[in-house]
């Protein structure tokens, strides 16, 4: 997806950070909108319909998690949290509230741009029906087919549903609770061992080196993401 004409809404109460992001994103040919409060952010999002939102959690008139929930209720615009808060509970709350990714301040500009590209590629690929390909891995949901280096992988139904969840949300961090609810059901939210076992099995079947995975990546104490 080309950045030309794509709209980015930056929500942060720090003018210096907004200026930095305006310069960095402007150099990538994004059109940048800025807001410093929760109320203004929601109004601007409704007016300009951004292609991606970069959102701080600490806003003077409201909490960023609530802003995330309200943005998510309006549509599927990717939301990248950019916050100094680094506690596991706060990250999980934001991701469970509908955020797609979470980057902690201070951050590297290169990593921020890479995260943005991944989220925009996922949005561009939704509904195309094209197989997901990454390295030796090919996943064709339409044909229910998974191949590694051209050879079909033999997955259990649960392993396939777990991998499917990652493909549909590629580029997005999925929390442990989200995966357990989505794959096993609401009654399994407190059964993390099921997730650990199946992630281990998937890595054993898909990765060249399961101890150093390239496809199913761990977000420490939070969840997992599909590599891109």
C-alpha cells in the first residue's frame, strides 16, 4: 500500500512529540492530522476518517483506552498505541479494548514506521482472499491449506483455527484472552495452558527453528502476533 494520500491521526498532548511525528510521517508522504485531547480526537476521526490512528493513553480529558473502544465501535481503522505506560495490565487493557498494536515510549522511528506499514498492509489485504505468504509459509484460508516449503502441514483443527486467527489479524497483537475466547470459547479465558501447548505445536510444525520463531512471535506476558 502506497503512503501517498493516506491519512494519519496523531493523538498526543505533547506538542513536541506531535511535531516530531508530523515531520517523520510527512517525509513518508502521509497526510497528518493532530489532536491533543480525547474529545477532539473523536471529533476529528469522525470528520476525516483516518487510515490509521496513533494514540497516547494519557490524555488530559480522558483515558486512551476509552477512546480506543469508541474508535473501534465506529469501524476497523488500525489503532497504534504510543505510550510511556509499560505495565502489562495497561497494554492488555488497550489491546483488549480494540487497539491493534502497542509501542512504548521512547521509541525508534524505524520501528514505528515498520509497525505502521504492517497495519496498513493488513487493512489493504482484508477481504482480498489472497493467500498469506511469508518466507516458506503459505496459508490459503479459502482452500483451508497450509504449506511449509511447498509441503502441506498437518494441523489439528484447533491448531488450524489458531493459525487462522493470526492470519485474519495479521500485524495485530492478539492477547492471551482474545485467542482463548476466539478459538476455544468464552469459558476458556482462564486456561492459558491450552494456548501455550498449541502455540508450541504450531511452531514445531511451521518453524525451521521453533526456539527462534519467525512466524508466530511472542509479545512478552501479553500475547502473540503473526510475523510479516
